[in-house]
C-alpha cells in the first residue's frame, strides 16, 4: 500500500510543470520560491566549502601563510630563523619567537598579515611605514593612538630588523636593549625588554615568559 502511494506521488510530481510549481491559479507561490532559493544557496555554499577544504588539504604547510598556521606550525616555521639570528646577533630564539607570536597575534594582526611587521616595530622618519591605531598604556590607563609602523617585504626581514633593533638600540640610546642580549635566561631577557621600554604594557614580561613556558620555546635557544 505504501509503495503504491509513493508511486502515485512520484507520478504526480513528474506531471508538474516547473511554471506550475511557482505559480498556482495565477498567483506566485512565494513560499516555494524562497524554498528553492534557499536550497540553491545552501548547495552553492556547500560546494564552496568542499572546494576550500580540498585546497587546504592539498596545500603543503610550508606554503601556507603564517596567519593560517596552527600555533605549533607557526613556531616551527620561525624557529630555524630565530636560531640563526641568535647565533649571529645573540638574541635568544625563545624571545624572538615569543615576541613574534604575542605582538602579531600569531601572524593574524593587520600589521603582520598585510605589512609583515611581526614585532610592532615603530618607524622613524624616512623608513617604509604605515600608520595604524594601537593601544598604549599611559598614565595608568590604556589609550588608543595612531602610530607609524615599519613595513617589510617578508617576515624574515621583520625578524632580522627586530634583532638589529635589540643589538643597536635607538638613535637616542644605542645601549637601550643591551641587557636583553646579556641576559643568561629568558626570564631576565623578558624583564629587560620592559626596562628598556620595548612595550608600555606593564604585564609584557609576564606575557612573554608565559608564552615561552606554555610552548617550551626555550628548547630553541642556542647554547
């Protein structure tokens, strides 16, 4: 009995002309129009999502941009460069990686994703720069200000410039970050960043230390 009813229903469905499905007795069946539009839109979104997943599945991790990596992949991408810079300039790899992750929000900030600045390095006159809003801790409160930040061709250039900033300091104080380089452990180096004025955030050192300890970044430090 059930099969007979099903065959009758299918037969009636086949007899319906497309125009009759949307118009009945001269009146537009809006509910049916909305239903079809929703189904078509849902199918299009589903196909787009499937295609995106296929692209992600076939794209090697080494070719993905930094802002699409997991935290572990982000660290693995930066670690060799950080170790190379430590060997060359003396900046601890753990400090470089932790600052890059914290300052750039794992490569997802606008400054990092668009302008390859992973350390929030400010620009001096004549340097390639972009002006963006940022938060600074001034007079015991957070304020939003506009500041000129360095722009770079790629993330490696940003890492190198960060190392050079710590080595050479600033024009008004070339010794500004020497305590960071002279530190024998990452905790001392983190607090030296704050005392040198790298960031206005009063909790900056603790955030760097927490980042290093959470992801065991000191394993990358070159002895």
